[in-house]
C-alpha cells in the first residue's frame, strides 16, 4: 500500500500507514516523525540511496528537518547531513540541478537574508559579517536602503533561533549533493537568493536539457508588489532570473518599497505555483495562486525549437501513480535524472508527467525506470516530441 505524510501547522506531522484494506493507521510517534509543528512542505526521496524513502520537512517557524529512514524508524540527521538549514522554510524541492544523477535540495525561506529594509517590532538582526557559509555577508542584498540600522538581537530571539549553535539560516538554502552522502550549501554561489519566496516549481521551461526553477513570491501587510522569479539554469548548475525578459513580470522602476499595490496594474502577491504542459505542445506552463486575487496562467511561448520527451507512468506492483519512481535518461555522454513526487510545493501539486527537455539532441539512447517495487525497466531509443504512456511490467523489462 501507499502511505501518506501530512504536514500540520501548529500541531505535529502525521504519518498514516496504509493497512491495505482501505483504512489507515496513525504511526507517527512509532516512526519518530512528529516534528516540531508549523510544517509547510515535505519532500520524500532516498537521499542516501539505500533503497528506502527518507523525509525532508520544511518548517514555517523553525528549521528544516531531514529524517533518515532506518527500516521504518526515522532519525533526524539534519545537522550531520545538511548542516545549518533555513529558519522559516515555506517550500522544498528535490531535483538534479547539475545533471550529475544526484538529487539536490532547494528550500525557500520567507525570511530572506536579502532584506532591503528591516522593520521588526522585536528588534533587528545582529549583522554577521563573515559567516562560514556566506549566508549573512549581504544581509541587505544588492538593493539595500541607506537608512537601515542594525541593533543587537534580543535575547529571546537568539534563544528561539539557536544562533549560538549555528543551526539555522535566514534566506534560501540550496544544498548540492556530494559523493560523500552529505550536502554542501551553495545558494549564493548558484544565484538562488531571492526575496519572500513561498512555492517552488521545477521544470525545464526552455527544453534545453537543464532544469529551471520558478519561485512564487509575495508579502503584504500592508500589501507590496513582490516579483516572482523565473530562474533559468545556465547549463552549469547556476541560475539567472529571466522573469522580466520572459514576460512573467513587468519591468520594475524605482525601489521595492515604492511598489505598493495601488501603483501596479494588478494585484500579485503569489503564494504557490504549479506546472504542467496544459496545451500539449511539449512546453511547460505555469499557474500561480495569488493572495486576494485570481490565479494567473502563464502560457509558455519559448521559441527554441528544442526537442523533448515525456512519460506518464502507471504502477502495477508499485502504487498506481508511480510515486517514488526514479527515471534516468541517457543522451550521449549526458545523464538526466527525474523523480515522480507526491508533493508539489507549498499549497500546490504539479503534473506528475515526467518531462525531459533535450535541447537540439535528436536521439535518446535509453530511458531507465526504477519502479518503487524494485523492478527495472529500460526503454531504448524512444520517439521524441511526444508523451509515452508506460505501464510497470511484471518483471524487469528491456
């Protein structure tokens, strides 16, 4: 059966075990997955590649937690595996950003370390000028205001955030997988620091063979206009924001603090985003849900001429939705990794169709599917520029 993890604000997480008869049993405490409450998003993946599924939970008012699955018992391995993690994470996504067949982790944090103005009623943050992981060197970011002043953090904030142990960070966290079973935090180096992100959607929007990122962003009490971010992969695992150039956002004039809602031609404080090929043309579209506004649908009109291939998986021995399946596409000397996820990001669920952009490559050597049941299936030279329906075989197939 297929089990379910439910995130819960204020209360604890809940893990329901599928009894196989249409009923579920709460096994949260027994499994060790209670967490600390205020969970906002979850990613389930095999980070240590030992054959079972581990759990990464983002927390709205606390640090993210990575739990290693030890035969159905979960152990918090956050510090030894990820190190410090974002405090106030709203979304988490696991994907291969470098086409090295390793799953990287992106956690977006509503408490950005790129503040342009700090207005905290409990006192401002103490500036850390030389953080070992480079998370606080530019606490104001490149667009800082001249009148910002920093004062010593109140003691109760320091206790709450546990700065003395160095366990938490403000700002997005991008963890690149290493060959040692651990992760290296590189958000600044790869260009993934943004302001007030909530949801994450990942996909190859320009079909060049490298996965891109869309970050829905916004904040508003009182309302301000915060731009969403379309972070296109440069092909080397670094990212650049193309939201304005690609029509996601209008050109911005002046300072962010001037961008109040009444001065915009639309209200857009986005909370979440989902992706799918809505019109079936092989290009991924984006839809956002916005606070006090209608959803926005962004039709993909990238005119690249790049090829693609897509798969709709159906499990038989595995769960029907094939959640947990790993798919490797081999194209020449390049290998691209995708996974079928149950979670889609904060308050959203993207299409589970597996999509590979191929650039100008006109042949795929093979696609290897590792089904959750353990069955391996290899598809040789699949036809390009179409969606393939793939049913899990009874045994390893080629």
